[in-house]
C-alpha cells in the first residue's frame, strides 16, 4: 500500500525550515524553564508564539507538498546527516517531508496551538503555570520531532521524550498521590512496549545496517533493502501498542486522566497516543501481512473492549479516555485492513473531535468547580450553551452521526476496509458493535451531563479563589476556552469531507495520486450499503441511549444507573473494566512480588550462607595476616620509620631558618667553585 | 714608591679600616659611620682612577643617602634587643672561616691571573659629558629601567614599612 | 692676578702645590672675614627690623663685635657631656666645617678664580654638601641629649626632603649649560641680548629654578623660616645644644660657610656668576660682581629671617613634597621645552603659562593640605 | 680629591685594586656571615657591592677600551640599584622589627625545618 516509488527531492529549501518546526517549541521550553516560577503568563506567551511560528512553518511545508503532489507518486524530501560513528559505519539521522508528515504536522501544530490558548485560561490560576507551559512546549517539540524524523533512531529518541513529557504532565499535580501513581503507571506500562520497540529497532539495524527510513534507495523502508520480517513488525507494533494503549497495555491511559484536562486533550487524545498509529503508518512497509493480521485483531478487540467499558464509567474524563482507547483500536483496525490512508484519516478526524470533547469536558469541569462525576452534573445546557453546542458537535462526530460529521466518514472508511478484508469477517462485525456502543455511551454521557436538571452540590463554592466564594452556579468558560472549542467543532464537522468516497482527497494525497471528484463511488451499491449500515448503527446507538437515559428520567448519585438496575453483574464487570487492573495485580504484580520474595529468601538462606563462609575464611586469613604484620612486618617497618625520622631530624638541622648558616654554606660553595674554575679547569 | 702609590696605600688603609670597623664595632651607629668613612675612601679611590663622576655619585648616594637611611633604621629599631648580648651569631667562626676561604681563593685567582701587571692606557678620563652621552645613547634602556626600579623600590619600601600601621 | 704674581715668586718645582696653598689660604681668609661681617650685619639688621639697635658698643658701629665673640668662644671652657660619645662628639663640627669649605672650592668667584675646576663641579658640590647631614646627626646623637637628638632628626628629615628639589632645580641650569663644570655654566651665561644679560634667571624656567633653589637653600642651611632643627623655643638649640666654646663657634662658622656656599652656587647657576649685569660695567673686576651678588643674597637671607615666622613640621614636609618637588620636576620639563622650542615670544608665553598653571594648582593643593585657607586675622596690642 | 694627580705618574698595578676589592668583599662577607644584627648584615652587603663596583672601575680603567665607559656606567647603575636595595632592605628590617620585636637574624627563623 505504501508508495511504490518515491522521488527524493533533497531541495534543502523546504527542508531548511523543517528542522526549525520542533526547534521553536524547544527554545520556548528552555526559556520557560529559565523563567522565574511566577512568570506563568510570560511562558504562556512564549509557548503560544513558538507554536504559532511552528504552525506557520508547517503550513508552508504542507502547501509545498500539496503543490508538488498529484503527480502519481509520493513526493518525499529527505535531509540526512551523520550523527556519530559506531564501529566502522555511521549512525545517520535525518528529516523527511512527505504527505504523511505534512498532514500530521499541520494537525499537531493546530491542535497544540488551540490547546495552548485554551490552557492560558484553564491554568490561569495555577501557581505552576510556567512549569506547565514549559512541559507542554517540550512535548510539542518532541512530538514534532517524532513527525519529521527520518531515522528510526531519531524517531525513538523523540518518542521517549514524548513519553517523558507525558509522565511529567500526568504527574503535574504530583502532590496528589493518585496523580503520581498514574504517572508512574503510564511510564512503566509504556516502557514495556518501548522495550519491544527498542529490541525491534536493534534487530532492524542488525538486519538492514541503517535506521534511516528513506535515503535515496538505501533507507530501511525502501524496497529491496531488506525483506520485511513479521517478528520485527510485531516488536515495533509492541511499542505502538504501548503508546496507543492497545490491549493489553491499555491500562495506563484511563489513569492518565489525572493530569490537567488540556494535557488529556492534547497528549492523551489527539497527538501522543496517536503517535503509535503514526508509527505503524510510518513503518508500514515493514509490516508483513501476518503482522497486519495481529494489528487488526488487537485493534478491533481493543475497540470493542474499551467501548464496552466506557459504557459503565461515571467519570467524565474516564469515559472519554476509554473512548479514546477504542477509537485508537479503530485506527489500528483501519491500518490493518485498509492501509495507511484509512488509519491516518481517522486519526486526523479523531484528533479534532476528541480534542474538542476533552476541551469541552475541561470547560465543564472548569465551570462546575472541578466536578468530574457525571452523576453529580446535569442540566448544564442551560448554563453553558456554547460548551453544550460544541460538545454536542464533538459527540455526534464521535458517534459517527451520518453525513454531517467527520467521524462518520472516517469510521465509514474503516468499516469499509474491514468489510473488504479477506482474512476474516469478524473484525467488521466487532467494529460495528464497537461503533454502536460508542454512540450509546456518548449519548449516555450527554444525557447525564447536559440534560435533566442540575444535581450540583453547592458545597464546592468556596474552594476556588478565582470564583467569588459561594458562587456555586456553574458558569460558562472564558473566551480563551470557547474560541478553541468553536474552531475544533467546525473542524469536527467539516474535516470529514476531505475523505469522502466521492472525493477521497486524503488517501490520494497520501499516496500521491491526483484527486478527482465524481459522485459515482458514493452511490455505488456496496459503499452505499455500508454507509447506510454504519449510519443505522450510529443512529440506533444514539436513540437507544436516549431511550435509556434521556426522556427526563431521574438520574444521579441517588438513583442507580439504569443499566445497573437492569443487569447488575454485567454493569459491575464493565464498571470494573473487566478487572484487568485486578488481574494484572494478581498475575503480573503478584508474580513479581512472589519472585522478589523468593530472591530475598535465596539471598538470605543460600547466598548469605556462602557469603558468611567466605567471610569467615577471609577473617581467618586476616588474623593470620595481622599476626604476620604485627610481629614480622611492623617490626622492621617501625625500625625503618624510626631510622627515617632520625635521619629527617638530622637533615632538618640544616633547614634551621638561620639565614647566615645558609650563606656560610653558600660562601664555602663559592670558594670551592672558584677553586675548581681556577685549577680544575686550568688543568683540563 | 711613587706619590700615587702612597695615596693608594693611605686610601686602602682608610677603606679597609672603615670596613673592618664597620664590621667589628659593637655600637651600630659607629659601624654606620665607619661604613660612611670606608665608602668615602672608596670614592677617593675612584677619583684616583679618573672616574670622577662615579666617585661623586658614590659620595652623594652612599654618604648622603644610604648612610643616613641606615642610621634612621638603626634608631627606629633601637631597643628591640637587650644590650649586652654577644655581637656575633652562633657558629661565627665558621662564617669567618668561610670569608677567609673566599678571600684566599679570590686572592689566589687574582695573583695567578694573566691580567696581572697590565699597564693602564694613558690619558683616560671619565668626563661627565662623555658619561652622559653614553648614558643617553646605548645605555638609555638600562637608565629607564633603573628609574623604574628606583620608583618601585621607593613605593615598595614605603608599603613594607607601613603595613603594620595600616592593619592596626 | 694677585695670585699668579705670588705664584711666580715660588720655585718652579712646587708651584702647583704652592698655588693651591695660596688659593686655599686666600679663600679661607676671605670667607672668614665675610663670616664675621655677616654675623654683625645680621645682628644689626635684625635689630633694625625688630626696632632696636643691635650691637653698637664694640668698635665703631660695633664692627669689632665678632672679634669679641670669637675671643669669648675661644676662652670659654670647652666641656663635653659625661655620657657623650667622645669621638663622634669631637668629630661632628669638623665634619660640618671641612665639607663646607670644600664646597667653596668649586665656586668661580671671578674670571679664572676657580680653585678647582672639576668637570663634575656641581656634582662635587652637592656630594660634599651631603656630609652636612652626617655631621648634624653625629652631633645630635653623640651628645646623648633628647633635644639634640630630636633636633638632629628634624634636621636630617628636613635636609633630605629639601635636597631633592634643590638638586632638581640645579639640574635645569646644568641642562642648559650642557656641563657640570661651574666654569662652563658661568661661561654659558656670559653675553647680553639687547642690554639684558643672558643670565639664566632672566628666563622663566631660570626664574622658577632660582626661587626654588633659594628656598631649598634656606632649608638646607637651617635658616629661618626653616630653623626647626634649632628652634630655640622648642628644642632649645637643637643638635648643638651640648656644644660650647670653640666647637660651638665651629658649628656657627660651618653653618654660615654653608650658607655662603649655597648662595654662591645659586649665583653661579642662575645669576650669571661673576658676569657683570651690564656690558658697560665689564671693566669692574669680576670678583666684585660675585661678592656683590653674594652680599645681596645674604641681605635677602637676613631680611627673610627677620620677617617670616617659623614653619610647623607638617607644613615643612607638605611644602617639600607637595609643592617644591613637583614644581621642580615641572620646571625640569619646562627647561626641556625651552631648550628644544625655537626662540621667540611664543616660547616665553608657553613656558610661562605652564609654570604659572603648575604653580597655581600646586599652591592651591598645598593650601588645602596645610589647611591654611581663609583670611588672615591681625591682632593689634592695645 | 686629587685632581692634580696626572696619569703619567705611574699608577699602582691592577692587582692592587683587585686585591683591595677582594679584601673589601671578604670583610663584607664576614660581616654578613658573623653578625647577628640584620642591619649590620645589610651594611656588609653594601660593602660587598662596593667591592664589586671597585672591580668594575678598575677593569674599566685598565681595560683596552676605556672610552666605552662601560665600567663607569655599570657602577652608576650598581649604585642606583644598591640604593634601592638598601631602602627595601631597611624597610624589611623595620617590618621584621615590628613583627618579632627583634632585628637578630638568628631569632627570625620562622622557616625552621
């Protein structure tokens, strides 16, 4: 599916600016790090300015690529350089600019910029806003680095940086134990995947001898350099799974919601978690069909699993997190079955509407005094209409509401591809189920949060210095938060039209084909049937969700959840997320604990014994040695020292500080010298 | 036994007597004065060698300045050591022996030297003008450096002698 | 002339020695008389200044007073303090007097009337002058007396301080004459330009040098207002407090001879030596001019002594180091300027301006250092 | 002061001056080596310097090229430097006196090993 051939136009003109894109945020991060702690606004300004510059540059790069595209082959510019010498050959790093990179650059920069702007309002009253923006800029830099990397090594470095910043930002409120724990969990879990990734990299290096993606026919992605091996593909996919929270490494993502909401929006919905998908898309040529089968299955299972779990969650952000997991699964499914274009298309649309949803959730939380439990919210559409409208747009997009939302088209693409997959039909049906569940739980959430009447407790009023004490009314958020919401909402609606069957711009752009518009494929039977099917699924989910939760039904902490009352066992299972955490607790963690205890025992009883024996032996020897020392060596040594001291004393008499004695010696010496000069030399 | 030789002998007696006195006398002031006498004699010897300028400079600097400064130092450091102590340091015979040895060696060297008995060229005179010309011509750099040294020494001496006062 | 005639009488073999003896005797005689006259003149002059008669009993107008004093001092008991350091005590006056006379020997007192014409004459003069300090110290220290020691210390400090500007101001003349020999210096000042004699004192640097030299000369010869070492009111008589009789007379003599010598040197260096002030007066024997100038200077000394009060020690030092020394250096500079600038009024103006500026700044600084600002207050007795 | 002395009267030969210098030098050396008083040591040093000067003058006078004035110039510089040396040395002695209340060299043995 990758570009069969490519044209390496190493015109440094476009690429000269390319490396600047991540550099701007990096500089901003450095300066923000150097700023005093209180200067949050300054660092925010820095970060936003840097992001704007990067956005401008990436738009420029994007236009450049668009201008060159449509020639039927993928336009790909690379700029490689030596980094360091290993043994007898060089480790090369490089930048690449191809449609994939360009699209992702624009998306990341755009979302990041919006999130930054949003954060200025959201973090306005946090003392550590400076640190926040420093980390955020650092993240942006690393993420952009991931995008433009043309070497798996550089890719991995930036990848790890992304992980680090994710860790830092999840644990931003490190004084909350839960946040610290979540940060650690995220870091360690992704580390498992990264380990696989790294092994894959090393293996690849040993096989291909280079880590460059594209290097005029010598890059590891280019045909003929090496024949792809399933194992390497799977190892790399391990890394991707870790980053994108695929089964079984998904556990960290829901907990990651402990971080500030903008972080969740930017990192854990739009960009970082998508990096896994991007990785697969980037190294697609390495993916053998068998690897792709694994990718597909993991993706679809994750999608269904996460969607089902999301149904029973009560935390506003956790629901979104689970839906993120499931959407990532969808992307994997798309990659596995449909290819780069399908997955990336959904990635883009998802980035927009999921960021939108998270920011909306943030706005809700911000307006309701940090209340996150949907059972305590409600009826907010009256108080925050803008948030409601934008959030609704995002929700519809996520549900895949027919025709007018981006989610519909991208998800439709995926289902289309899954349906066309010849290995098995199951992924298609499972995907349908996941889509249905998605619509269902989003409707549930909407019903809980925005409809019905407010169940807000009035107790939380005084806690926030920035609202007047006691003003417990939920309130609409400031402009700085609403404008990004609006922009994202519009994108969530219209971004989809970049990839309709009628005008498949994205896929053709990514594959370098010219885009032509004709409505034929839109009404060609197969596609039409599938579209109808997914539309039906989405609408069904929404309506059933409304039937269950809407209709002015009494909801909230007092009442049990309708599903709970209907099937308590299932609901419990789901709300406990299939006990995966517990299972890990019992299996992996317990095993580690047991193993460490075993090692401890071994230490104490086995090695301790050996060590003791050795120690006794040594002590015995030491005694012998000591006797020898004291009565044989020391005797002689002491005498030697004494003699030396005596001699020193005698010599010291010469150094008695008496100038005149020195002078006398000098005079005698002079006399002797003169004598020698007179007679000694005279004779010779 | 020509007249110059007589003059030389008397001056030698003056110089060496003064020097010996300077070194042997117990009273520091006396030794300082004896030093002045000895140096005066030396200046006279310079004159017999037609080195007028050097001789006068010698008198001006040594008798006029150095002797006075030494006297000042003596008066300033007076009473630091109780009187009635031995004049000579411990182990002074060694010092004397060293001095004698040096003299013996030097004298031997001088007597054995081929330069012995060279006749002086006639009509040599160190005119002040000549000396000045040479000072300003080839010896101008040393002259400047000497001036520098003198300045530095002046300041340095002041600083060294002042230090305690500055501290307290 | 007289001398040559006498020398001609002597046998040829010992003529050099004879001439030397004659000239030495002559000089000693002349200056001894001059000394005697000066003492009486000074006493009478001071008397006049202080509105009294002064010595007027012995001989006509008291002219024989010095003879009487000499006799008195000769007949007086010559006592030495018991604790004194005899040898040094005895040597001190000699060490004072002998160099003073030696210093006279290089002064050209008239045409071909220089006893010893050394080509390092000026240097020799100052060299022997250095011995004075030694003698003063010897006197003050050897007589084991607080006051005398104090006086000696003061005298040495004063002399060392003032010797520097003295020599520096003399150097200007040496530079101009291009020689250290007194004869040549005098010769360099011979001749007249449009009636004005080319004495160095007629040039700006010469004038400044002359004044500096004169002040330093007063200090060197311990005369008022620089007579701290022998300030009667403070340390009775300074370093020769313990001296009496003939030794005291010797000290007295030595001081005056020193004064004559330094005045003679001032004349030689700046006042054109034995040159006549006007071309028409060349017929007058040259030594007359020399002694006339000497007389004027002596009168000036007496006048100053009678007029000015004694300085304080700090004022003394300030004057020496903060005014005289920089002024002398500046004068040296100006002399160089004069030497290398081409003649003309411009040269005059430039040198004069530099000197005046230096004088003003230094004088102001000196006043501030001495803390003597503000109007002088006169008090009259009712 | 014997300007009447004219060169054609035979001068004493070079050794006399050299021996005088050597003797003067030895006396100064002896003083440096045997006296305990720092000031006297300094005086000894001065004597040694002057002995050296005498040598310079003598060699200049008896040397083949008296017109170069080397010896005299050297002596002049030596005198200047000696003056500086005396000043600094005496200042040092005064400082020593302030520190240790002594000018005895054998008391100032802080550098004793």
